[in-house]
């Protein structure tokens, strides 16, 4: 399974070969209360929130033609979602290893850790 660290997301965004105005997706699979507690700033990517349990029913809402990086608290749920998406034909889905907790440490210390 493909994975990247939070400090690699900017490079991942930069190498996405998409038409002008089309952005890669960071798919936050945490619960709503977690998103309210801590969230990343969408810089060069579209931030989409879909709690993990809702994803099978909402597959049609995800773009198959854009790279998707899955994000959760520590990387466990997002790894499961990445595996699921890959099995559903989302070939460009990757996991953000370490989750938002690692993002706070590696990229943006202003993001609260919980």
C-alpha cells in the first residue's frame, strides 16, 4: 500500500499532474467531533470530510480521476480506507501515515494534538 508522511504532502500535491484548477483530495475519515478538535488547512488540495463508516455508501462522491490521500488521527483508519479504496479501483489513493497527530509534529504545530 502506498503511504506518505505529512511532511511529504506538499511534494505529493506538487507532483499531481492535473488540469489547471483541479486539485488532489485529502480525505479526512475522522468523526465530526475530531474534525472540530483539529483540522489541516487545505493548501493546494481539496479537503473532504467523510467519516470512515460512511465511505462505502458514498463512493460515488469521490473522484476516481484525482489523487486521494486519506487522513485520520494516527493513520490506522486511513490505512484501512486507503486499502478499501484501492480495492474499489481508486488507484491513486494513498495513506497519510501518522495522521493528523504526525501532521501537527511535522508540518503545523498550531494544529492541536489530542
